[in-house]
C-alpha cells in the first residue's frame, strides 16, 4: 500500500489520524530494518573480498581461498 493509498483511506475517514501515524511508524521502522540488513550484507561481502585479496597477496591457492571465504573462483578471479 502506498502513502497515497493511506492518505486516501485517512481522508475517507476509514482510519483515524492516530492509526495512520502508527502505520507510518511501522513502515519507517521496516524500511530502517531493511536498510540495516542490506548494509550488514554488503559489509560481510566486502569483508570476504578483503580477506580474499589478502590471501591472494600471500599467493594462497584459489580453491583454498574459495573454501575459506565462500567466494566462487570467478569472484576471486575478479579480485586479482
């Protein structure tokens, strides 16, 4: 449901202003939680890439790097 839909419901008197505000708070909270989860996922991915780069500098075997980091051989090859 979009904000426009919610505004229309509010204007039609189907829900109260308090209910509308409560729904908006939930939407904002959910958006924040989604953004935090996405940031955490991105951070973990970057950390794996950093570990793989350090292992490559030490001339570790690509298969070994893949086992340790969970990155594919193709992903590791792009880090070289």
